[in-house]
């Protein structure tokens, strides 16, 4: 086929009317070529874009790794890890303590029912505090204190 043999202008509509899926009634090879070239160009653009973003991310990761390998960054990471470990151990100990209290509270009624033990109450419910015993005064230790104590005893006697 030569260039002069190609028809000029729009192609005639198909014999059976408009083709299914084509609003203009044309489904020629020209529209297929445009669709294929469009999708090819879109794929090339997406590929180029993804390569560019991958290179940027790789370079950023490389710079971040270089910044992390300085002695001060390593020391900071170790300090953070130790602090986090201390917090975890403290939290674990608190959980264990709470679990022991809960278990003891759940066993207390069972033991009291089987042994007939008296229920223990807190000090705020037990009553008034006992009267403290009189504490004897301390014995003087230095000679000056002993003399002063003797004088005081003579005056009061």
C-alpha cells in the first residue's frame, strides 16, 4: 500500500451500525495504536518515577546509616536501650507484685473458711493506739552531765 492509496478523512461507519463499546462508532486500528502508545508511555513514566524514588530512598538510607555509626550516636542508642530495658524490668516487677497481691487476695477467703481464722483488719479499724510506756531518761555520759544531774536531783529531793 502506498501513501497515496490511503483514504483521507474519517473512516466510514461499520456495516452493522455502531460497534459495541465505542461511542463514536469507530473501532479502527488507529485508536488501538493510540491506546497502546498511551499505556506504553505511562509504563515508561511510572518506571522512571519509581527508579528515581528508589535512588532517593537508597541515598537517604545510606546517609542515615552513616550518621548512626558515629560514636556519639552509638552511645545514645546504647543509653536509650539501657533506659528502655530498665523501664521494662520495672514494669515487669510491678506486674509480678500486683499478680502476687491478687493471688493472695483470692486465696485469703479460702484459707479463712477452711481454717476458721479470724479475718484480719487494717490498723485504722483495729481501735485506738495503746498508750506508750514511759521511757526512762538516758543516763548522762560525760562528767559535766553527771554533775548537772546530781545537782538537779538534790534540788528536787
